[in-house]
């Protein structure tokens, strides 16, 4: 039996949360947040939107199904730290290639287990998301509290340069073999639409679903000017998810301003926020954010409630949106904006994640709506 290594999570408000080391031995700082999903921890770990954050999972048992390469949502794990109540020592799933603890260690993720995550989540709900330090290297409380207070605030922080691609690349693949899908139209050389996707921290399943809707995709770095995008003659432009404060992504906001009215635009999460800012709105930081695959959102078009997957700590201020911008989706828990649209400019976005896998599929129709918008925008 291996000896347990003591670990500690220290928050900027002076509270400490003891446990035992899991994954890599080391120390990381970040914003501590929580995710309410029962499944999908590998998607959480590899979602670039979590860059700079220490994620607390509310489900008490994590790691039961292990990990496998097909479920990675990007090229690496991005979380600053990972906090769980109890980690499964075994992986029980036919697709698993390794247990979670081994995956965390091999990817350099500092994690902690044995934490009273129920109490921790209630504390974050009350006090709000805050800066924290997680250490299994030198877990001395007062030093760590001071380090947490010295860490940068998420407000005003542009984290996109850390996660975006360095060069443009093409994507044509759909879902992996065995998921019940055949080759995409792009793989067969029969793609109908060309989409340029801004990579603010894009997830692979977004690209897969666009490809399965008959799109060939050119993914471009976040700093790509609008003129360079228009030179690629896209049928539409996609604005991806990503980490940090949307108001700090000034280059992305300017690019979208320059693209509005010239091509159909669809944004998800950070991309939705950047669209709102480009339209003249403002964003604000939520008290503790929405993160999980069980968030209720209502569509103003149908009045149907969608159970949706979320990962956002900022939101668009509805009162700041100019005339002509419609709020299409609202969160039923706190009323914040979850979708917007400008018909005349052929642009829309949603704050939540219609591509989430695993997670509810209630909102996948949005990819079809984007394709229909591109079809209507083509010259007769």
C-alpha cells in the first residue's frame, strides 16, 4: 500500500481544506469553481475554458469509468487543479485505457482527494468563486493563503493566448469510429459549407458536429484579423468557447465588429460573450458561475425548457444590449442571458454548450440553425 501524501487547498478568504495528493505532486494557483455534472470529468479536464481554474466536482465518486483518448476535448488537460471527494482506484468501462489517477499524474495535473466537497461547494456558493492555491508539495497553510491572495484575479484576465492554436488548420472529422456515425461530407470531399472557426479555446466536439452538418472547417488563431478571415471566403464564421474575462479579449471583439453583417456568425460561450460585446453590450462576473450538465434554459422562441451543459463565470448584461438585439434564451435559475440574436446582421450566440458530450443533447438544433442561416445567405 502506497503512503498517502498530505495535500491542502487554501482559499484567499483564509479557509483551508485538507486532503491527500492525487495525480502530480506540485502546487498550482487558480480560481476555485465547482461543476455539478455527475459524469464527464474527462471533458472538464480537457476543456480549454477551464484554463486558470481549480475545479471542484460535486459528485462524490469520480473516476469510476476511467479515461480514454477519444473523450479528450482538446490536445491536453487544462485545469489548474482538480478537487474530489473520493477517487475510484479502478476503471470499470470497456472503453477505458487507464485509471483517472494515472491520467492526472501523466498530464501533470495537481489534484486532491478526501476533501469535504459538499461543505466546500456550499462555501463557494455563499462566498463566491475566489482565488486559491492547491499544493501537495509544501502544504503550509499561511504561506498558501498569502499566495492565493497574491494570485491574479479572473476579472480583466485574457487567457485566450494560452489556449489558442498557433497556426490555422483544417478539420473534417466527425465523431470517432464506433459512435454510430459514418464519414462526414467533408471527409468524402462533398462538404457544402466552409466555416472559419475562431479558436478562443475550441472543443473538438464542436468541430465534429459542424462537420457532421456538412461543413469543412478552417480553424484560425484568436488574433486573426477579420480581413484575413474574409479572404478565405467563408459561408459562415464560428466563435468558440474559451477561458478568462471576455472584455479582455479586445482583438476578438474588434474582429467580430468588423465581420458583423458580412457573413453569418454563430458563437458559443466566450464566443457568445464576445459577440455581445461587439454589438455594444457589456459583460459582468457571476457570483460563482454556472458549470455542469444540468442547467435549465428557456427559449423565448418556443418557450421550451432545455436541460443544458454550462461552463461560464461571466454573462452578458441584458440591459446593456442595444435596440435590435434579441435575448433568445434565459437561465431559469438566475435569469441571466443564455442566448442572443441579431436577425439583420445574421448573427446569434448561446452562452451554454450545445455540443456537450457527455451531457444533454436538447440544444444540438443550434448547429442546424447555423447551417440554415448560411444556406439562406448564399446568393440565389
